[in-house]
């Protein structure tokens, strides 16, 4: 999607963290809602906000008139997770991780044995979706051979090519009792319908000297700006006092291959709840041009209980 802002604007955003938390009531038989992918009303075909989220059974759709109060609409796809929306020339592309029914049960027990791939469906009205197309399967050389796991897709068009970002190589963190992606990779194609070629090594990987990414790279959402590329990374670390922390960092790139910290390793956002602040993940950024407002949607996870909720802040550029 196109965004009418520059990289230099991001450090100037003042986020409002005092508003009410988004209340997404899970549909029947679903206990978990997470990993938001959002379309603002000005990019929507019917002047309504859309949010696509993970649930226990697949990707759910929520609708809103103001981006704050949301109502569940429908289950969009079964046996899928980690949605991302790409909009171009009147077409909406829903990217997601796809796994079989058998792998659905594996995922809840042992991600290392999960077999998943990145797929896409296209729509012009967000109501009917074309047949699924596979964008990428886990058959490249540098991926860890202990799994066939691809997740957290993101896409951007840059210098004549479509670039697909993804997470892979899950590592088990015993203290968190869960698996998290070790690497972030990138693939490129001339069109969305053509074969994507994976680059020969990860573009982001853990750094033992980093205060934010010394355990796992997590995920990367990429957005085009006026003067470069913005990346929002979820990364996992163990800090100097032995605490595990998940942070949302702002990165930037001028050439799409090399990524640097935009905010000098500072969290893009923070929350008032000290327990939840340890676990902020999977953001999506929306710039509402008519309001001149930024909206950032993200997961907020309780450190002790593991409870996950979707939260949202809005912010304005301060001169």
C-alpha cells in the first residue's frame, strides 16, 4: 500500500497510549485473537475498516466504522494464520501461512514438525476471493532442515520487483515454552503470479551483541515511504537481568537488502502495563491520510498468564 509519509517522520510521532484498548470479542469456540492485518476505510471498497486476525481455526475478519470499535464479521479461511494485506491497482492480496488439517494439530504441540507455506488470494471487493496460489514453499538451502516452516509474510513493490518477506527456522525457547522464528528471509519476483526466488541467505538473524535481538529475529512487516523502506520487526531477547523481552523495533532500508535501526534500538511503542510491556509482537501500521493520523495495531501478551490481546495506539507527527 502507498503511504504519504517519510522515514524522518517516524521518530516525531507522539503516540497516544491513554485510549481504550480494542475489544475484539472472539467468535464462538475461539479463544485466541492475534496478529492483526488492517485496511483503513479510505483504502476499503465500502468505506469500512477491515482487520484480519489469527484465531484457533483460521483467519477471522472484523469490521469497524472508526478503527476503534470492532465487530466480528466472518471466518475467511480455515487452517491458515498470520495474515498480511497488500493493496495494488484496486486489488487486495491476502497473504498467509497455510498448513494442512494434520499440521493444525502438530502446530499446537510441536512447531518443529510443522509443514507450512506462504499462499495468497486476490479480491476486488473483500467479499469473494479467488483461488489460492502458492507463493513460496520451504525448499531452499539455508533454512534449517529440522522443519518445513514458513510464516509471517509481508510484501512490498520496490524498484520494479515484488519482495516477499517471511520468517522461518523456529527455535524453542524453554523459558517461554514456545517456538519463535530464528531467521527472516526475502524472496523476489517480477509479478505476484510468477515464481518467487529466495535470496541465498537470511536478511535478518540473531545478534548475540544486540540488546533486542540476541535470541530470535521474529517477524518483519515492510512498508514503502517517500524516502525509503520502513520495517517493523518483532524481535526476542534476554536482557542483562535475565528477563525475556519481545520488542517492536523500527528499521529502515534504502536498498531493501541492508536494514538499520531507525530509532537507535529504542522500542517504537511501549505500554503502561509493565507485565505486558515485556511481550509486544506482530504490529501493523496504518496511516490514515484524511485524519493525518498513524494507527499501530499489535499483540500485547501477558508475561505470566500468556493471555494475548490486540491493542491499538494512534499518533501524530509533532513538529
